[in-house]
C-alpha cells in the first residue's frame, strides 16, 4: 500500500474564478489521478525536486576552484543534469555530467513506467557523481558535447534518450582537420552549418534518382547542394521537404504505422521528431528495418521525393526558417512598433548542424533550438568573446534590449576583458 499526502493549490486566474487543484503525493512523486477512484495512474517524480542546497554550495565553491580536477568534483554535486566542460591554465581539460540519477532495479532505466506497488522498483538512493559520465585529459586532446550520447564516459548510463550525434561528429571532424586552433577557428566551428545528417540521406537518395530524374530541377538542386543550411540555400529547403515527406510516409502512411492524424500531430504540435530525430533516422537509414516490410527503403525514398512540391524552389532557407523574438513575459500581445517583439528573424542552420536553427511548435507555442549565446575563450589571456541573441536587458524600452541581435545574426562577436 502507498499512502498519499494531500496538497491543495489555489490557482488565481485573470478574468476567471479561482480554481482549486488537489494533488496527491508520495515517495514516488505526484499522482496523475485520484487514488480514491479505482484505476491505473501514472506517478512522476523529478529527482532534483527536494534538492537545492548542494547546487548552491557547488556554485559558491566554484569561485575558489583553481584546477580542472577539483572543478569536476565540485560540479558533480549540482543536482540538475548538465554537461560541464572545464579547462585550466595548465592545459588540463575535463568533462563531468551532473544530476541526481536514481539507483534503480537492474535492467530498468526509468524511461518506461513500472508497478508502483512493488517495492523492488523503488529508488535506492542516487548514483555517486564520480560514476556518472566523466573524463579527464582525453588522449584526443579535446572534448565535444552537443547533446549526444556520452554514457561511455561513465560507470552508469544516465542519458537514456540523447539527441543526434551528427553535430558532435561534425565538430570533431573540424577539430581534427585543423592543425592549430585559436579564437577564430573556434568561432568558425560554432557558426558551421554543414549537415552530416543530410549527407547520409543523400548518399541513398541521389543514386536512386540519377537515372530517372537527372533533368529534374529538384534533383539538380539536391545534386549540387553542399549540405549547408546557410540562409541563401535552396538545397536545404528541398531536402527538408523530402525528409518530412519520407518521415510521414514511413511512420504515418503505412499499415500498422502511427496513422496520418497522429503523424501530423507529432510533427506539427510536439517535439518528438525534434528531440529524438536520430532514433527515427536509425530506422529510415536501415534498409532492413521492420518499417520497410510493406515498401522497401528505395520505394519509400523515391515516393517521398516524388511528393515534393516544386514551389519550394521559389524560396530559400532564410525565408523558410524564420521566427519572431517575443518578450518572455508579455509574449506577442503588444504591437510590434513598441519594440517588445521583433520582425521575423531568419535562423541559419538546421537540426543537425553545429550552429543549430530548428523551429517548431509545442503546446501551441512556437519555439526553437538555436544558440542563445555563443562564447569562445582562450586560456592564454583573461578574455571572453561572446555573441548574444538579443541584449543584456529584459526591458524592451531599454536601448540594450536588442543591442546585440544584429551582430548575432551576422556571426560577429564582442570582446569582454
């Protein structure tokens, strides 16, 4: 038996009556339902919900840390999940993942629910930070984190659903290709818009199209495309049209698939395909996948290409990949001339490029994956080079509200000493 604590919250609503909400909590978290009514309900808990003090202590301690090894130990005490990359003036580099990872029953990673009334599934404390992904002075001489799977650096695997590794692989490639790196080369890596994802898909698609569609305008655009998501790119627009059509055809338009309605909802209203695109790519790129039992990979790729509307040739990535910057509190409720909302801003890059530029809708709100701030430093001198998407003030009446936006769009940095 699992008893619950009852908690009542009053939600104050503008132009509507107050609403009383009752929550039921126990050691498994918050119940999504009423335990007095028979049924199966989901209980969810964030491991850091009861923390805070250790994270604040770690933040304070970092002001006096002088070496990489000590920094890794201190940062490992932060109770929320982060990828920390550290270096010092003695040329030591390190990586530490932080966060409270529950110690669970062997074989269960917490990604799917289990039976809450069976105590074998209760958390047994938390994994020691030293056993989380961690690295120090790697033989390669560099460390890359770009939301990819880094579990191989630890004794446990806290990352149960990473994003794609395309960006990390591209960054590693650029580091390996350069004999010497400096501020300029690191800035160029941050601004890189080459997509290894697109390259992989085109290696399959273009040979299929070559014989039958060599004279096609769409084919010629893809065949001549350099796989870069720069603002003037037409190839990025055509590839995205193909990729979207392929994904919908395979996962929503076949027997035993999600179905058209669910497929469109996942695409248009959620971040499922945005966050977990590599998991779906692993299926699409595998010609032996069970998802290709009804139609072969070749047929699906060809049909997806045939579904592209040639009107996409009339635009470029800068026109297609746009969003407005809105005030974090006021949204877009005020007229644009007041300055709280920007005109449409074009984002370079895509889902799988080092300089990310992914726009999507979730919970009826437009949002994006893009670099809010870019930072480059050199340990030979106490300086930072930064580029901020906006400005240092959150007051839209301030001259500093959008003071750095233009430089950020142009890929320019300012020097802080």
